[in-house]
C-alpha cells in the first residue's frame, strides 16, 4: 500500500478552492501521476464544484520540497493555513504561516511528516 497524504488549504471556500487548484498545478511537474484533486459537487444555484484538497500517493523528498516552496511563495502576501493528513500513519499537521521565515521554521516538521514511514 502506498503512503497517502491529504493536503487541505483552510479558510473561506473561495480561498480553499483557489489555493487547492494552485497547489495542484504547483505539484503537477514533480508529482504528475501521484496526485489528484478532491472536488466537492456544486451547491444549490452553483454551476461548478470546488476543490478542497490535493491527495498525494507518495512520501518523497519531492513532495516536502515542493510543498515548502509553495507555502513560501503563497504566504508572501497573506497568511495561509494548511492541514496535512498522513492517513497511512494517522497523523495530522496543521500549518499557519505568513512569510518565508515562518515556513522555514516549520520545514523540518513538514519534512518529517511527509518523508518518514
């Protein structure tokens, strides 16, 4: 069984959708066949669904590096919150950062979560 990580941007529905879609595109180059986007169906009066999580079926250095880089880039202009769940080991890591320095302070925790079995 492959390792499974669920990465869920937090916040308002529009922010979650936008951040999830952006993260999915960000990870596409490094993890093209190992990630998928979880979608919610449209609500009453809505035309399309929203994305609320990226699911990754790998625990590699590529994932932790790409996620840390994405967090650094995304949190330059605003605070961003993300929940990472490692379903295969029943662990959850909540991240709330703004700016590269805060991401760097959490880098080792993120790497431990994503790279260790």
